[in-house]
C-alpha cells in the first residue's frame, strides 16, 4: 500500500476521516507548529517563557538599542500586543526600555544583566531543542531543506 493510500485511510482517535486534511499544506503546517510549540512549552516551562518572548529576547540581544516598533515589525507582532509583551519582560527585569533622545515617542530596547544571564540559559535549552528537531527531521541537510521550503511560502 502506497503512503498516499495509507494516509487516505487514516482516522483520528474519534474516528474522524483525515484523508483530505492530511494532504493540505496549511493543515500539516498547523499540526507541525502545534507540536513544536508544545515541545517548546515543555522544555521552557522552568523558565516560564513563551516562544514570542524568547524571540524578542534573542532579537534584542542581537540588535541592542533597536526601537520597540522595529522589533515588533521584525517579528510580525502588532504594536499594541508588543507593548504588553515588552512590559512583561521589563517587569521581570529582563529588558529595559530607554527613551531615544532623537525621538521621545520611541523606546530603545536593551537586555539587562539579568536578561543576558536568563537568555544564556534559554539559548542552551533552545540549542538542545533544536538538536532534537534536527534529529527528528533526519539531519542538518533536511533542516536546511525544510527552512528553504518554509521560506518559499513566506
């Protein structure tokens, strides 16, 4: 039986036919995203950090002093949502928002010393998680292939 035929006969635990859904790119992407986010949540539970917060910390570390609006745009986060996210990270002492002399309406983002230490621990966990995903994909070449295919969709 071919993989396509086997997939066409699959059902979930409740008996729902999955044949059409399994062939949809959006469905497969969403299921993969859920799986990755669930694994992320399990690994990062001890640090109490969500994927979006981790991404903000990484970007602020890679580009210190960037405007809040620039980090939000780079991550595709709406401004109003980003303000709350940044306030939460600031309340935890991980980032600081400093006024920009040339633009008093904007804030420049920087990691605090606590934020740098926290991010070092988070990056170590993330590196291990990334290794796990690469292994599940079948190696570094498959990872690069997946990233290329995902980039084509964006």
